[in-house]
């Protein structure tokens, strides 16, 4: 699953939220009502916080590769494999002006009492990102192409297997309506541009098979409260029931700035 790691590596290179973003405009991305994503061919609805803005995932991948390696991705076979095998459907983040105006923290999720971390830790603005992709089935190893359950579990795990991230040992699964979802998560300080990030992030990925397509959602934030808000985004598969992508909260229950997800 090299392609998923390469994809996330390039997208991580554009974080945190203070980094310059490639905002989607024009015909590069199919525009929709703020906070609503619908793919007619997949018959898939997804309602995410209206405060988030749509980005150009392809432009982010290219700029991220340039930031990491110092050269364009056109001559990198792994980068080209990532573009061929992992197809972005939706890429949104939380603009700094719409986020709570305080320093991000992962209270209750991440603890590092080392002096090295305390000395290097710098306050960061809150960052949050949601990515939906389709994983091209023929890009999977042959043994995974024949076993859907293992393919989904491996997909969910691969999106949180970034260097510097401590992940769950194996995926778990649950259902949204009758749709089986495989989930894995992790926290840590990702390695970006060859350097350990000064602040931690939390990342969660979900994978499912829908109408023959392997789909994955990736939720990322450097703040516990905001992470719990974005994972309450609603999904609907076909004419099935609406449900939150992840109903439970991570960390302790806290109050925070609520985000607006259009009700159904």
C-alpha cells in the first residue's frame, strides 16, 4: 500500500492550517452546496461542517511533493503510482478564520512528558482536514484483491501508517446502517520534510466497499474538540439511513465551538 503512504505524506506536507492551501476553483472540482458532497455515480451523500472549505487535492499533492523532496513529482514513480491508485473525491479543511481562536491541543489523546518535546513545543493554530478517496482495486496486492475484508482492513490501516504516527495495532469495524466500515486511528508527530513535527496530530481512517468501489475517509486534526466535531459528519449510502461517520468521541467529553453539519 505504498500509494496511500505517499499520498498522505504529500498532503501532510501542507499542514498545519497556517500553510498555504490550494483552494479549489473553477471546473477542477465539482462544486456543491457548502457542507454537502454528492456523487451521483456512486449514489453517495456526505454532509461535513459548512465551516470547511474545498481544496484542490491534486494541487496539494504536487506542492506537498515539492516541499518534501525539493523536486517536482513528475519524475517520481511512487508519486505517479499514488496519483494513479488513490483518486481524491473530496478534500476540505478548516480555514483559520473559522476555527476557535486558541492554541490547538490533543488533551486526553496525546501525552509526551519528555523535556525534548516540551522545549520544542510551540503553540499552533487549530487544523482540521477531511479527505475522501477511492482506492483503485487493481493497485492492491493480488491476495488482497481476492479478500475484501482484508483489503478494507489494510486500507484503513495504511492511511494511518505515516512515519511518526503511533496507530492502533489492527483495525476495528462497525456499521452505519447496514454498511460495514473498517476503522483505524493513530496519534503522533508526523515526519515532514525530514523533520519531526513540533506538535502532534490525531488521524482516523475508515474504509468500505460500495457498489464495487473501495472508498476511504481520512479525518485529521491537531485538536481533540474539533476532531470530535468533524467525525460527526453524516454519510448516506444509496437510500439507506443517514449516520455519523464515527459516533463516539475520542478523549474526555468537553465542550467546544460547535460546527454546523446540515441535518437530515
